[in-house]
C-alpha cells in the first residue's frame, strides 16, 4: 500500500459508495485538510470490517501539522480558496480556482466534509436493529433478490457393501422462497450563499447531524417494523408470528411465559419435517418496550421467584451485570408485547441487502446546475442517499407474546 507526500499510508473505502462526493482518505490537497480541520475533523478515517463486511469508520492517522495545514479562518475564506470566486457569485456552480480537473471544487470538498461528519456523528445501532439482522448482503442492482429455504431431507439411509446409493425419498422441488428489491431513500439539503458569508459552520453540522439521525432511524424502523407489525412471511404468506408457525403466545412477561417461548423455539423443525432443530440454547435476546423493563430486569437477576423459594430458571440468561441481552426498544409500539429471539445464528431472522455493499448513507453533491432556478437561488445542493431493503428470511428463531 502506497503513502502520500507526508508519509501517511493511503487507504481506500472498499465497499463504501461511489459518487461525486466521497470521503477522500488520500487528502492530497492541503486545502481539504484545512477545510476539514475548520469543521473539527483532525484525523483521517479508518475502515473497520467484520464478518459481514464494512462495520464502522473510526478515527485514523492524524492530519499533518504546520501552517500549510492550519484551519481556514472562515467559511468564506475556504470557499474562495477552492473556487477563486471572491464575491461568491457562483455558489453551486462547481467553479475551481484553477482549471485542473483533478482538484476538488468547494462544493465537492464540502461534500467530503458532510460525509465525514455523517460517518462519525451517530451511533448506527442505537435502536439495536443489528441484533436481529443475521445476514448482510450486497445486491449489485435493483432487480429482485431471491432467497430459498430448502425443504426437509430425511435421515441418510444405510448403504450396504457394494450396493448403489439411492435417490432421496422425501426431497421436494417445491422449496420455499422469498424475494426483495432494494429500495432507495434520500433527501435534498442545500447550503445557501448566506451560510457561507455568515460563516455558519454550526448550521452545516446540525443539518448533517439531523440527516444522519433520520437515515439510521429510518433503517432501524425498516428492520423492526417487520417484527413489531407482524408482517407476512413471504415464503408461505402467513404472519411471521402465527399459530401456523408455532411462535405466537399470549401470556404477559414472566418466567413461565419465557419458558413457554423458549420451548416454542426449541420445537421448531425443518420445513415439512418432524425433527426438532433444538434452537433456544442461546444466546437469547429479549426485546421489550420500556413499560416492561421493571418486569424484565428482576427476572434476569432474582434467584427465587417467590417466597416459597421457587428457583428462577431465567437468572442471568440475558447477561449478568449489564443485562446486555435485554433490549429496551423505543420502536416497540405496544406496551405489553415482548419478543424472544435465538441470536446464535443457527437460523436466520432478517437479511438486509445494501446496494453494492454501501452500508452507510452517502452525501452526493449535485453537478453544475444549468437551469433558471439555479440563477435565482445562490446555493449548493446536496443529497443524502441510502439504498437497501430488509426481509424476514426465517421465523423459527423468533417468538412473540401479545
């Protein structure tokens, strides 16, 4: 891997989205470093990847010091340095100070800043949606993505000496399948000439922070609504939690109700087969509304259930000190419904497919605008784009009591 002119290693964004305004980790233009420092960004970005690909972006190597890389004194000074437009007459037109196409315009550099602020601003899993997502995929396009759940195959038969192997007797070509299509979500947000002249850096930060919160909240709702709203399972057209699936209860949260929920998960079998999958050994995740927290926490810590010293079978099943496997979910709309999940990964629950692996939302700056509207409004327009879809891929590791 190469190094830049001050000896810092070059990094690439791998599965990050592509477009006009990306996070520039090379930072070959010192003006971009000065602009990012003006917005409080003092280090490069480092990509961390997990088993499912891109996991997060964290602080990387520090930017170089020295007067050449000192922060701009004002938004206006920065804009003029990039564009050469001393009167700010051409905001939004992507004017460059020099005619070198490889150098960024002020709008593109601001787009880089917005992407950096977007990636570092917010906890992407504040709603715990990743806890029930068992697979992340990277659909290459907007065409339908099909997932197949194989039917039951009977136990393998004995093969006698020098005897031929036999064809399977109970396998069926009628395997269950679901499909989903990636959905595109996004908004526009402009920064006007007045914001630049007024040096309103905090306004830019607030706009990006709000966009970041909205993007991750929208994704979290997309995931949780599949469960909270008990949507239809695409493979058989029954509700995810239903009598047909054997994973729907009606008891208030208690030790006995949890035991019944675990037993229901344990009893799940291969499709159209008699053999139990023996799920429910854990780890188990309990998802509750805030109204049930006072009930759930004692169940996880009390040694006895009553004054008769009935042993609590659920002591520390959801974590010892931090209750790490009890998720108080603000997106649970019912005050009494609760959910139990086997999150061991033995069966899937929800799949999220991000278009071309771009897990983070992306800020893209518009091209030079050639319309009359652009003449009447002095502004640089950006759009935030997030492309993904979520789908229930299996119900057997999930239980709901309502």
